[in-house]
């Protein structure tokens, strides 16, 4: 039987599947590879275009330098021309002719380079170059007019200014041809520098004419100021855009003497209106300044050429890097892709074999059934064990052998639906094992082709245990329902959205039926909004609230809890319980507790009154008698002669004994009722008490922190607090072996009512603490302190730390407050 399995074919056969699989694997690598090749070629083309543009820009940079040289020579020629015309041809005749020759040489060099044209430009560059060339052609005619002195100096200078501006426009156009932000910034800085240098040249020509003429014409002063502002603006823009090295070189120029000399002459002419200056000296010093600026222009142009060459080289290197990377990645990807495709193909074939092996060894019960005959072709070991047949027995059986005779018609109809694809899952199908034992199973099927014949591969899952568990759960739910119906509380489950009941026990159903009555108990279930519970409490947080129903005169408690329902919803479980009897019992206990407190308070009041009475009697009666005896004995001692020594000794002994009795009587009286408490009040009495203990226990450090009373305390309040302090210090000194005792007495506003005050007493020591047996018995002193506190409607707290001391914390209201408020 197992020999059939390796020849299982899906769709059109394993060969066709393998062929399609290879095509898919090939596309898996070819498509990403084509995308990478396209992007790499695009990057290489982009870098090639950039290299060409940078090479073109390098040639344009050299052309810009030639333009700068021509501009420099024409600027000098303009200065000579202005002086020559103004002085009627008497000055700078030879210099003007020599300068014209230099300008012609620069002009020839530029046009020679333009004829070779090893670079490309745009239409805007060509238009501006043509405009410059046309005006440059008129220079010959202007020179002839200058030689014949038939043109004014202003017209001549204006012509040169226009010619220079068009030349600068050509240079500015080159900036727009740059392809790198760094070069654009450097070219812009160079352009601003040339414009600033041109403004210096105009300034030289204008001042030369003025100094030759000997006075200012109208508006010349304002024009010179405006020219100076433009000059400063150009040089400022140059400083902002140039490199740090060029900025430093430019700054050093202004510290040179020639620049200072030019500035002095200009200041003298513009500010002091002193124009009696030699035009020869002026022209020489300004020419030196312009020559210094021209040297800096050479440095700027050299830096431009260097940057253009560096960027061109970098672009070519990057292009080469991309090309090598493309070749390497292509070779690596192609080789790796072929290896990976072969590996994936082998893995796919192995996986198919593994699937076939897993079908045989799978723990899931699986079988292959013929689509037409319903005979079993193959069944794995798990299927054999599930049905109780051996694999050899199953190969001779039909699917009808596993079902009851009365179910065969249903099973065949179900199988037919599986064959045509209408059914893929059949649930709760009854099977009969070989030993006639019955079980239920779910069947999952899918069609397969074996040797060009149609079969159904089926997976049979035994769900008998699952159905039994569901039955048990159902029985448990019924049992739970009986239990909930038997309790005397109403149990309700409300949904989230509309607070509609999802579940109600018997008691809750009875309440729900009467929900239309006035003050119905059903309204208690909706007292706490579900959204409030959902926002305030997390799952498993239980809230309890009590309500009084006027119509029934009963107390009820609502217990609420958020739970997860069986369908995944979060619902609110609520239980309504009648707690009237419990509330009555609590109220009775509370009344008894209040009566007990009143009795305790009355008891301690009577004790203190009795003590006060005894103390008064001892002080008034016994104290006076003893004082009288002492005075009489002292009188006898003083009246007796020295010869009667026996009588004097007896009288002296009576005086001493009476004095001891008076002291003892005073101590007893003070213990019964501290006199200072009645005389000075609670705070001073506690201070006196602490001082007495400090004098008796030198090795113990006492620390007292008290505040003044907010108002007068009652007599029973003062004596009770005094007794508690006294008892606390006594316990710490005699039983705790403490070295440090701290007493704090403060008065703070109540958290419930700021107009009411609380007395807070804290007694802390660093002794050995209370032993475990003392913690259980608490001792008489601790019990007295607790009873006194509770009698005053206060709260007593004892914190015991074994071998680390103990702390007593007492809070007493100075006005009548509920004890629950103190606990909060």
C-alpha cells in the first residue's frame, strides 16, 4: 500500500509543478536584480553627467579668470581716461596708451578661448556675451573720441561702467551653470568680490576726475556716498559666502597702509571738503589698492579651480566605484541566486518527500479514499489505531464499514458532496470501531490526484472526549443554576452597552417582574453606572454599596464586580442581599460600644475626682496637722535648755520625721492630682513631669516637642492626657531600657472640618520593645492608656519593634467627632 504514496500528484503532476516552481524562483531573483541594475545604471549615468558638467565648469572657471583680467585692465584704462579728458589731454597720455595695449591683449586672449570653445553654455550666457561683445566693439570709437577730446569725462566713464557691468553679467551667468552647492557658493562669493572691486575702480575714476577738476559738481557727493554703500554691501556678501581662509586674507588687506591711505584721502575730501590733492598721488595709491585686490582675486580664482578639479575627480572616483560595485554585485548575486535556486529546489523536493513520510507517520488519523468506489486506498497507523483495524484490513474495506446501516445513505450523500467540493468539513459523524465501540469525529477532506485518478484525503479527529466535556460543562451549568436559585440573594449579570440583563437567578427574576412598582428593588441594580465601574475598577475589583428601601423599610447591599463573559464581553456581575438584620446588629453593637465608652469615661472621671478629693484632704487636713506638729516640735527644741539634751534630740527627731512625712504627703498628693496641672495647665504640667524624670534618670535623653493649646481643654481631657504621658514615660524608663525618649504633643486641624482640632500624642523610645508575651497581654499600663483614649473617643495605636523600641501614637478629638473620621 505504501508504494502508492510517493506517486501522489497535485494539479497537473509533479513535473509540471517543478517546472513552474523553477520559473517562480528565477523571477524571485531576476526582478530584484533588474531593479538593482536599473538603479545602478541610473546612478552611473547621473555621475557621468556630473563629471562632464564639472569638467565644463572647470573650463568656464578659466574663462572667468580671463574675464577678470580684462576687467582689471579696463578699470585702469577708465581711470586714466577720466583724468586725461578732465585735464584736456595734459596728463597720463603715455600711461593711457600703454594701458590700452594691455586691455587689447586681454581681449585677444578671451576671444581666442571663446573660438576654441571647449565648454558648453546656455542661451542666457550667449545673449549676455553677445551684448558685451557689441559694446566692446564700440570701445574703439570711444577711444578715438577721447583722443580728440570730443567726449566728456562723465560720458566716457559711464560707457566704461556699462561695459564692465555687462562683463560682470556674463560672469554672473556662469554661477548659474554650476552643479554643486559648494561651487555655487564659491562662484557667488567671487562674483560679489569682482563687483566690489569694480565699485573701487569707479571710485578711483570719479575721485580722479574731481581732484583734476578741483571741485565737486552737483550730486557727485551723494553719488560717492551711495557708491561706498554698494562697495561695502558687495564685500560683506563676499565675506559671508567665502571660505575662512579667504575671509582672513581679505581682512588682512584692510590693515595694510595703502588701504588706510586711500581712506584718509577720501575722508579728507568728503568730510573736510579738501580736494587740493595731487591726482597723481591719488591714482597711484588707489591703483596699489586695486592691485592688492586683484592679487586676492587671483587667490580666489585659484581656489575655484582647485575646488572644481577636486569635485570632478571625486565624481569620477564615485562613478568608478559604482561601476565596480555593480559588476561585483551582479556577479555575486547571479552566482548566489543560482546556488540558492538549486538549494530551494532541492529543499522543495525533500519537503514533498517529508510530507509523504509525515502522512505515514503522522499522529493525526489520515486516509486516502477513492472518489468513485469509496474504497480505502491508504490509511496511516493513527487511522488504523483509531478504527481498530490493521492497515491490511483497511485496504479491503469501504467507508460504509465504519458506520451504522441506518446512517449509510447519509454517509454516501455526505461523501458525494465532498467529492464535488461542496463540503470540506463534516462535524459530529458517528463511527463504529472494530470492537463495536462508538465514537464521534470531525472529518476534514481535500481532493488529490494519484495516477490520474481522483481521491479524497481525509483527516479524522476524534471529538468524543470534547463532547463529553461539553456535556459535563452543561451539567455543571445546570447545577450552578440550581445553587444560585437556592440562595436568598438576587444575582444579575448586566451587559455593558444598555445594562440589559444577560443572566438572572430565580430571586432576580422575581425582582425583575416587579420592576414597574414604585421604589422597585430592580432600580438598585442600576444605582452604580456600569461605565463608572469600567473606568474606575479593573477586573476582579469588587465594590460594595448599601441602600435603604423606603417602601420595604429594609437595608440592602449591592456587590458589583467586572468579569469576562463566555462570549468575550466584559459584563458586570451584581448580587443584591438583604442586610437589614446585619445592620440592626451593627447598630446595637455601636450603641453598646458608645455606652461602654461613656461608662469608661465616667469611671475615669470618678477616679480622678476621688483622687482629687483625697489629694485635697491630704493637703488641707493632714498637711496642716503635720505642719503644726513640725512647728510645735521646733518650738520645744528652741525653748528647751541645753542641759536637757534628751528632750532636744527627741524634738529634733520629731521635726525631721514630720518633714519627711510632709514631703511624702506632698508626693502622694501630687501623684493623686498634680497641683501644677490645676495651676498652670497641661503643657507646663507635662514639662514639669519630664523635668522630674530627667533629674531622676541622668543616663536617659528626654526630648519634648509641644505646641500651645488652640483653646482651653476640659479637666478630664487634661488629666487623661497627663496620665497617658506619665504612663508612657514610666513604661519606657522602667521596662524598655531606653536611652532616648521622645514625646511629641501637637494640635492639628481635622481633615473633616478645618474648624475642629485633633490632639496628637506620640511617645517613642529606642529600647528593647515589648516581648511577645507582653504584646499578647499588653500590660496594665498599655490597657489603661488604650481605655483612656477610647473613653475620649480617640484612636490608640501601638507600634512594637523587637529590640528597636516601641512607639505609641494617640489621636483625640478636641470636639465631638465620630471615631470613623479619626481612622481616616
